[in-house]
């Protein structure tokens, strides 16, 4: 049971680390720009 908990914590830490790296590299700006473009196409403006 303890090993399962350790694995869960390590995976959560790895996920947070990857999230932090993505934010530091500006990945959210690309994702936001793509989301806005898709929304504009869906409603017929873009």
C-alpha cells in the first residue's frame, strides 16, 4: 500500500514539473491562440 502511495506522489510531482516547464516556455500562449482561432472559425468570424 505504501509503494502505491509513493508512485502516486511521484507521478503527481512529475506532472507538476511538466506543467511548470510548459508554462516557463510559454506553451500556454500557443494553446490560447489556437483555441481562439478555433472558436472564431466555429462562430464564423475567422
